[in-house]
C-alpha cells in the first residue's frame, strides 16, 4: 500500500501523537496512587476500630476475673498495634468497664488520624 493512504476502517494518526497516551497515563498516575492510598487508609481505620472492640472485650473479660485488663488488651490486638493500645478499667458495683484506645496507624507520614476507642462492660465474677 502506498505511503499516506488509509485503508477503510483504519484511523490515521498525525505524527505528533505517538506518545500522547503515555503522557496522559503518567499524568493520571498520581490520582490513581492517591485513591489507592485513601482506600488503604480507610481499611486501616476500620481494622483498627475492630481491633479496639476486640481489645475492650478481652480486657473486660480479664478484669471481670480480677486479672490484668491491659495485658489482655495488648494480647488481643495485632502485634503491630499492641504498642499503641491503652486499656484502663473502672469498677462500679458488680461490673467492670474497660475502654480500649488504639492508635490508628497512618500510611502518609505526618498525618494523624487519632485513636479508635471502644468500651466493653462485663459483670464481675465473684
């Protein structure tokens, strides 16, 4: 086929458009990375909240048996969250209440998402 002729159904691209798709992809890549990081961060927040609930229940169960709530809380969460876990307990009447506070990790340095806090109450075992 002679140069410059276009077959039916074939698109002809001007010579200057050869790298346009690659440039557009590279320009859109930061947006994709930000969306992916936001999705991972939201997952971490939800996971940490779930771990705080687990820690509060484990701490309350342990405290109801007159054992250490803090040790039970730290054991109940994932190892990489245990250092940022605090579980004070308070006794009132025939029950104990434990409030678990777990630091929410951030994948973006410098951003602080605070703590996930959950509370559990159980009757004292006499």
